[in-house]
């Protein structure tokens, strides 16, 4: 609009900030978001979630940090449990390459969780009896020597033999278990394979009176807690030979498909994918903690 020549002290006519004369700004997408963060946001909304700009910015920063640390191809699946509920069922990463082969379901299959089980500050809390998630990721996607399981434990729960992540049967397992009865009461360890010597993590048979919270990466033969090598190292590289899909908050028997050993812990994220070195596990711990800080999760 051309305001012409204005008399001294006169104000020009202001153009409306919104469309169709609406006197307010129209929200526009933040084009500085990482492409995978923008894609996650779209999918979360599509699943009925309500991701805030704060969450999307935090996810965008996470993606950038993962890229800079050259960790992206380590993730075949990663879910930060963000975006409201049921938005928290939508994974951020679904394959090692953006736009490539997808691993698992489009969303985690929800087995009995409700909106009250999720908070942005606290992640998702299990009930130890009926609630679990099935990401649909096949445990035999990679050989165990080339696999990792990652997850963030925010509160331990108080049940013995609770599987935070798991599938298996008859000693052939792909899992992370806490407060394991045959080990120390507070121990947490992982197993990928069909022999006892395929276990890794907290000392087998003795040790921790408490199961510490924090980020854990089981990358055979090692367990890294907060990016630091911890406990027993697996001494064999037997493969997991079943066809199960590891569940979160429970163990799925890969023959009967029945669920058992439910967890009543509180979990902030999980991942599956390729093996990680000590340096990579440490980088992931730093990046994940930065995400927690950005969204106020603890």
C-alpha cells in the first residue's frame, strides 16, 4: 500500500499481520528444523500427538548432534517418547539411513498404556503386570556381535526379574533385565545369544545393591552405563536364533508370543541398531542428556 504524502505527525496505515485481515500473526513452520525432526513432527501429529515447538527444536538439536557425532547409521530404531500421548508411540528413527529401509512398525504397538502413564518430564512408566510396547523390530535383524540395545532408565521399579527390553525363550534371548534374581538383587544386564556366556553388564552373581538409573547401551560384548564400560563382558558371540520382536517393559516369548516379566520402571527412550564403540556410547550419553535437559526430563 502506498501511503502517499503524510501530514506531519500522522501515522501510516498498518498492514494486517495475518491472512484475510486477521490482526495477529499466523504461525509459520520453523524452516531451520532438521529434516528428520520436521518429519517426526508431521508423523506425531498424524498419530494424534501434540508436539510443542520446544520439543521439535530439542529433537532437531538432537538430530544435528547425532549427525555431527557420526552416530546416525548406528540407529535402526530410536524412540524418545515425546510429543504427547499417543504421539510418544512414534519413533524418531526407523532405519540407519533417512528415507531408506524401515525397521519395525510405523508406531510402537501400544499394549494397555494410557495417557496418564506418560509425561514429558518423566517419560513412560510401566505397571509391572499388563503394559508393554511392541516396536516390531526383529531381534535377528543384525548378528548379535553387530547389535546394540539402548535405553534410558529414569526409575528402577521394584520387581524382581523385570525385563525392560526383551524377547526370547529357552535361554535364547535378546534382552535387558533388571533386578535379576540369579544375579545381584540390584543388577542390570543384557543378553544377546543362546548361552550364559553371552550375558554382559552388572557383575553376575554379586555386586550392586541398587540398580542405578541412567542411559545404558548394550553393545556386545560390553555394557556401557553413562558411556562407561561396566561389569561383566560377554565371552562368546553366539547369535540370537529366534525370530522375536523385543518388547519394551516386558519379555515376549518368541515361540508362544506370550508376555511376562513386566517392568514397572520408568523409561525415557530406547534404541536398537548397530554396535557402538565406547566413544560412541559416551557421545550418545552426552547427546541424550542434552535432550533431557532441553525438555526438562529427569
